[in-house]
C-alpha cells in the first residue's frame, strides 16, 4: 500500500515537472485534458458508489445528476 502511494506521488511530481517543461503542449491539448478529467471523475464516482453497496436507484439518481452536470445539451434528456 505504501508503494502504491509512493508511485502516485512520484507520478504527480513528474507530471508537474513535465507540464513546466512543455507549456505549448498544454495549450494544444487543453480540451482533451478537460474531457479526460471529466471521464475520470465520473469513473471514480461510479466506482465508489459501487463499493459502498448503495441501492441501485440511488446510483442511478446520482449518475443522472453527474450526467446533467457534464452534458449541458438539453436535447440529450428530451430524446430529440
């Protein structure tokens, strides 16, 4: 467990170092970074809800709110 935490911390430090060295790459890939951030956040939320063994209806309710937060297009909910 300690090794896993150490690897995560080293990855964070190396990521910050890489970002400071390649600033022009961050500007070009910003939309992909934001998309990746949202997907990872959604996966973490779903995984934690699954581990908590909460009722399936509650998971669907939370998933709907998360989807509404990420998908701003109203037509998605209307089925048009």
